[in-house]
């Protein structure tokens, strides 16, 4: 009888161990057959990470584009067949991870949680700051509501560790921690770090970096208590037993490892790749940027393409590749000023020094092309104006020549062997040829001063009939022009002129 009871107990234990339960809070889900305590501890760690990060970023909440799911197995043996090649893979309607209850979550997994929370909520934080925050939270210590932050991660490259130390100092040192959110808030708005340092801590960026360098060189880094969320892991989580069909679906998505998706899921619709399915994918998850990028790739209208990519960067402002695509589309659409701004955002959100340098060079090249294009447009416009002016001059000259030819024809033209009639003889009077150096405007009449090799004379233009006012602007003539005038040889002693102009020709 004792043996029978023992067998019954073992069978019951086996059935219970195979039970799968889902625990939920905010965007996080832990799907587990590893027992109640382990699942609650992992979900508590995830939720406290979200809560503390939200406080630093000045956010009331940090929702995510996709539910973040951890499938938790009791031991390495059961986890092994479901192990993933990276911390997270895409599911049809969520982002999936898997791990084992007998081993703490790896640091890269913790970093990825923070990266996703920042990408979905934190605007234009610089790439180096995002990486430093990921490293800061990778060593978070959580025990229910008691949370400590700032333990030194292992094996970071020197420059990355320097950035981590700077953020660790600002986040955990009481002298700075109270104003850290102001600093991060300025960075999220796209301000330069010099502005963020001044607004956040009331001193210059050079002083902030000096203090951070001294802190890093001192090498004393300790985890400090931070305010955790007042949650009760045994009461505040949503909990439900999962039917076997749901478990099978989760395990199938783990097996697919982000390569295939249920066809009606948002990512399944995206994978179909048609304009209709992409529109459906965008509606299925309105916070998802990728369908807008894919629709932009199909778009032939340049302005609509820009609009699609603007929607994508608004939904995922941390994605440097999306900013690059928008900058290129704006350039193609003839929006160079907007493109320059997008290149700045692409550079700002780049991850890693090499990527930052690559995008910086692309941005500089694009800016030089924009300047060259503007100069070329300016020169082309000037050339067109000069050509238009020359056409007007040529047309006017042609009209004059045509009028002269007509007059010659009406006069019978110049007969063979005949002597040409002098200009002055046609109009009658005396001729003066020389350089027009001065025009005096006398409240109606205009007195012209003409200088030649023999003398300087003055003649009077009494009326305006047949006169082009622009030919005789008042004052010294700059530049002086050649002129021939015909006058009536009637001197005016009062005016000091030798005659009155009857006709003239500027040369």
C-alpha cells in the first residue's frame, strides 16, 4: 500500500512538473514549466529593470512594440532542444527568448531587454549612451522590491567601460542621480551633450568629462540601492495555466527561430511582402516601423516614399538605418535641407565608433554635394539671366538695323558711285564727338559736358522728346561713354552752352 501511494505521488509530481503557466506584467510574459518561484523571480527582474529605467528616462511607463516573452525551462536538459542562437528571436506576434531556471539570465539577454525598452521609448539618445545604459542594467540586482544598480560588468573594451563608468557615476552617485533624468531628457530631445550637461548638472561638458575621467581612473565602482517598484510578485502578476495547444504554439515558434511565422500574424503578413499584406501588417501592430519601410521600398512616388520613411523614423527613432534611408529619399525628392537633418539623426543614433565614422563621412559627402548643387544652380540661373539679357539686346539691335534698312530702301538706297551723306547733313547743324563726362539736370533741361582731344564743350538738351532718360542720368558718368551729338550752333551765354542738341547717338 505504501508503494502504491509513493507511485501515485511520483506520478502526480511528474504531471505538475509538466504544467505550463504564463505570468504577465506590462509588456513582459514568462511562460514556464519550471515552477512558480523561478518564473516570478525572472518576471520581477524584468519589471524592476523597466521601472528603474523609466524613472531615469523621465517616463511614466515603457511599453514595447512587441510583447517580450521568456520561455523558462526547469533545467539544461529540457532547455537544450529549444536553445536559441541569440538572446531573442522574432515570433509572429512577439519577441521570444528561452532559458533555464537553474542558471541566471545571461548579461547579453539583460542588455537586449534594455535596448528594446530604449528603442521603443527613448527618442534620439546617442548610440554610445544607449550602450552604456545597456551595460549598466546588465548587472542589476533584484530581490523583490529591493534593487541595486552599478556593479561592474566584466570584459568590456576600454572605451566602452569608460562610457559605462560615466553613466554609472551619474546614475548612482547622489550628487548627480537626482538630475540624471534631466540630462537624459535633453539627449532624448536631440540636444547636443553640451546642452544636456549644462541643463542637467549646471556645468560645462568639459567639466563633466573631467569628473567622469577622474571617477574612472579611481576605479572604485559599487552597486548602489535605487528605488524599485512597489510590487508583490505573489500578488501583482497576471497568472494563467496554459492549454497544451498554446504550449505547442510557443514551442513551435522557438523551433522556427524567427525564420517562419504564422501567415496571419503581423510578421507573417510582413513576410508575404505585398503592398496589401504590408498595409495589413502596419494595422495589426500600429507601433511597428518595419511595414512602413517595406512599403517605402515598393513606392515609386518620391514624396510618398519620404512620407512612409518619416512614419518609420517617428515609430523607431533609434534606428540609424531608417534615418539613412529617409535622408537618401529626401535627397532624391529635392529636399536637401531636410536630408541634412536626417543625416545628423542617422549619425547620432549610430552604434559603435566605426558605424558613427562611416555615417559621418556619408553625411559630409552628402553635404558637399548639396553645396555643389546649390552653387551650380546659382551659376545656371545667372547664366540664364545673362543669356536673356543678351537676347533682348540682340533683338533691339536687330530692330534698329531693320529700321535703318527700311529707311535706306525708302530713300532709294545708296546709288553706285554716290557719296554717302554725312550724319550731320541729314539732321542739319554742328557735330560734336567725344566722351560724355558729366550730365547736369537743370529742372527740365540737361547740360552735357563732352570732352575730346581738342576741347571740352557743353551742349544743352532742352526737351525730352525723343530722349531716353536712361541715356543721360544726372551726375558724373561712370563709366564715361562715347557720344556723338548734333546741335543747332545757337550758343546760350547764360547756360554756357554752344548749342541745343537736335539728335544724338551713344556709342
